[in-house]
């Protein structure tokens, strides 16, 4: 039997590289790149022309993937606020181009969305709750969902918030916590901003399983715990044997962030869990896996991945 091929757009990003690590033993992974290329063991990389759906269609024909995972995004929330046209292009127009090409070729597609779509006025948002983003990042990601769904109704659109190991060009939220705490630097975390984070690997495996089960449309895939950023930092410090005394509390209202942020981004994942027939992992269990990944070399491998 031939190994199925997955094309991951945004191939130099945090999620794409962790996605590749999770599935590369069972999938032929092609990392679709933009400004830079990247070398990662047991994967290949190809520069994609995502600005032009026709050119991208030709590339899809040549690559013949069985699955396209669209992770491209302008993820800097404050930059999206300052450069709304670029945010709209990177987050929404490109997603529509990818959906168009995937739909024409009838290639399964996973589109990665966000939990940044709501005002944060309650907890555990469900898939059918009205989307009401309060910043440009959220607005452009919401537009992407609308366009992907209308262009390719069979695409799976995953709303999420993940943590993972970063690389030399970009550290993740969990890297930032670990690196600072290991250096003995104190950190300030919001104790009034809530989310339901999932380890990237859990997100990857659940997303593949959902596609295998024929799921499509919008589905929340996040962790099973709702906790504040401050509480997450405490759990991480405990798992990694780092000093919790360095972790200070702060409130969102006191911050100087330029783009508005929702105070509650928690996602209700019961729909995904029903289809999967299992609970999604707790933060405590997932942090153990993150720790094990470091011991097994994931962190080092990603830090040493060569970008050109
Ligand atoms: N990080 C999180 O916690 C989080 C939470 C919820 C949802 N998400 C979503 O998850 C996805 C992946 O996030 P991430 O953190 O892995 O992102 P990331 O590390 O910032 O990587 C983004 C990728 O998108 C590419 N890209 C950006 N603009 C592009 C453009 N105009 N054309 C083509 N490629 C472009 C970048 O390539 P270049 O650098 O070469 O331009 C990079 O490979 C995004 O869709 C994001 O919205 C992330």
C-alpha cells in the first residue's frame, strides 16, 4: 500500500512543524513554504504560490496530496490590527484560494481556525454560537471560515488553541514560559484570561481522526480543561520542575496590548468528543507528553531545523 501524502501549508510555522513530527511515520509529509524553506527529517519542502489559485491548482496536481492541512496565518494579533489588509490576505484570501483548489480536485482539507472569534462574554463557546470577533485577527479568521465553508463545504474547519515546541525562528507560548523560568526570570500572566489549550499532537491526531470519520464543517478541537493563562503557567512549572514563585498575576485591563483581547476563549469540544468517542486530553496529561517530547529530542530537533 502506498503511503498517503499530506501537504501542510504554512510549513515553517509552529503548528506545521509539530504536525509533521506527529504524522511523518505514517504519512509522506510535504511542507508548503512561503518566504523561507525548512529542512526537517522525513519530510520534504516545496515553495507554494498560494496567492494565485490557478498556479496553486497546478502545484496541487503535481504534488497529488491525499490531504491538505491549511495552517497559514498572520498570527501576530497586534500586527493584524496595524496591517488589516495584510491580515485579510494572509488569513482569509489565501484560505479561500486553498479551499478552491482543494474543492476542484476533491482533496480532503483541514482548515485551522482559532478560538479568537468571540467577545469573551461567557465560557465554553459552542460551534453554533454567533461569531463576534473583537479584533482584526479574529475578524479575518472568521472571514476565512465563511469563505472556506462556502467554497468547500466538505472541508473540516478546526477551531483551536494549541501549545507545542517552537523552533529557532519562533518560540511558542510554552517555550516562552519554560525558557524564562529556566533562566530564573519572573513572568506576569493574566489570571482573568481563560482558554482551553491542547497539545499540538493531540490536535493533530484528533483532526486526522475526524477527517477519517467524515466530519466536516466547523468543529472545536481543544483541551478538556478551561483555565487562565496564569493557571496554565503554574501547571507547566510544576510538570517541568520550575519555580512557581517566579510567576506573577496580572489582569488584562492593566495591559498595554494594542489590539483588544477576549477574556474568555474557552471552547466546548463535546461535538468533537462525540464523533471521536473519547474525551480530549487534560492539560496535566498533555504537559507530561510535552515534557517527554523534550526528553525524546523533539525540542532539540525543531531548534536545529534549518531555515533558508
Ligand atoms: N499559535 C497559536 O496558539 C494559535 C492558536 C489558535 C489558532 N492558531 C492558528 O493556527 C495556525 C498556525 O499557527 P502557527 O502559530 O503555527 O503560525 P506561525 O508559526 O506564525 O506560522 C505561520 C505560517 O504561515 C505562513 N504565512 C504567513 N503569511 C503568509 C502568506 N501571506 N502567504 C503564505 N504563507 C504565509 C508563514 O510563512 P512565512 O513566515 O514564510 O511567511 C508561516 O509558515 C494559524 O492559522 C493560526 O491562526 C494558532
